[in-house]
């Protein structure tokens, strides 16, 4: 997929979390989360700018998602620690999920293409692809972007309307 498709996929994956965040906190926080997820949607494709790193290699694996999740979790723990130990744990878990799921959304979107992904490399070389459309397909990319926008908007509005 290209950037628009990856942004859409990240918003689709984020939608349930955005709903919960909005319902438990505020729509502003839900929107900030959506913007943050969308801004990170292309992180795995940084491999195209790093010499000697194969595209759709290590940055397109569950291992990379875990590493990004741990990094975000550590930052979340530090931020939460300013409020207390329980908040540190909560922020760490939420930040881990945010980081890991953003990478996973990218991997899943790439699984829609013929090139596919090897999410468990180098431990396992199994290739996964649904082979639905080429990564450069503008209709697929814009459709995924539109779907992500609609789904996250519905989630945030529903979260705001929920009386908690």
C-alpha cells in the first residue's frame, strides 16, 4: 500500500481504541490519538531510506512492532509516573498498544498486496498475502483512507455520546 492506504488502515485499527479513549476521557484526546496514529502509519517504510535494509524486511515484522511498542511503553510509563504508579502502568500499557498496533496496521495493509509480508522473519519465512490489489492501486488506497476516516469518525462520535 501507499501512504493514503496505510493512514486509512491505521485509523481502522485505531477506531475501537479511539472510541474507548473518547468515552473514558475526551473527544480531544481521541482526535489527538487518531492524528498520532496516522502520523506514524509510514514508520515501517523508513526501511526504504536505510541502506542495506531490505524493504518489507525486519521493519515489517511482529518483532519490530514489539520493539516499537516497548519503546512507546517506556515513554508512557515515564509520563504516567508523574501521576503515580498505577497511572505509570496504565500509560505504559496504552502506549505499548498504540506503538505496536500502529506498526501492525501497516503490516496488515501490506498483506493485501501481491508482494505480501513475512511477519515472523527471520524466525519463520512464511509469506502471507491476500493478493487483492497492487500497492500502487489508487482506488484501493483512497478507499482504505476513506474507510479509515469514516470508521474513526463514527467511533469518536459514539464515544463522545456515550454517557460515562
